[in-house]
C-alpha cells in the first residue's frame, strides 16, 4: 500500500472511531388535569415527542397525540401536531443521559385558533399571560374545552418516558458508512495487488 493510501485509510478509521454515532431519542408523554387547576375536561392526554438528543439540548422533530379524553373533540388519532397550521412558540428540550430534564414545546392559534398544545412550556402567551411549566391541550373547541395543569415535568405534571432505545441520527450513519467504505476500498485494493 502506498504511503498516501495508508494515510487515507488511517484517517477514515480515525474518523469512524472518534466521531461516534449521535443518538436521537423519542419520549412518550402523558398528563392529566391538576385537581386544583382550571382544566374543564377530565382525563389523560398521551403522545410521543420525536428526535430529542440523547444528551444535550435540541428541538423535537415531531410530536404526535395518541389519545385524549372523549369530551375534548372527535379528531382521528394519531394527531400529528407538526402538521397543524399554527405558531410554534417554543420547541427546545434538554435531555440528560436519556432523561428529559427541562424545556418544552407549545403551538398556538392552530387551525383557526381551535387547537393548542403545551408540553412543560414556560411561555408568555398572548391569551393566558405568563405560563410556567404548563401542560395544556385544546382540540377543536376554540379554548372552551381543555385539559390543563401547570405542574411542569413532575409526577403530577407531564411525564416523559423513553419510547425506544436510542437510534443513530442519519448524518451519523452516513459518516460511519463513508469511513467503512473508505477502509474497505483500501483493503480490497491491497488484496487485489
């Protein structure tokens, strides 16, 4: 093998070994009314937050609602919140070693102000003023029917649980594949002579 070829193969191997594989986690969520809060529909909302970093801060890549109390609306499930026509005012989570430790999401004025979702959100919202640790959903009722609590990320607020084991992000897989192809190509050329 020529010295330059050895250098390229070594660089490819070093890239694969040192860059590692970035991980993205999905988390199931659930929340119910705070017994002393303003929510007027009893029951639990469940869903999933997609694409959060395994260890760091970043936005969700999608959020879906899997269930909600019957008194809230009659929307077909699952509901893909990222397909709503509304204003996303917050979308940043902090995850520490696979556990959601801070941040949140909210979308308002969706689908003609009929739909809103807040998950562990700290916002200064036009309709409600300052909201800290708010978990709220309104579906199709123009803010007349909702599940609501302000308990943040707690056992009585929103609960985030890992939905699956960590999966590599696509860009990491491309990098890993490129490095392995480079190494394989060099070894093949060496064997061929």
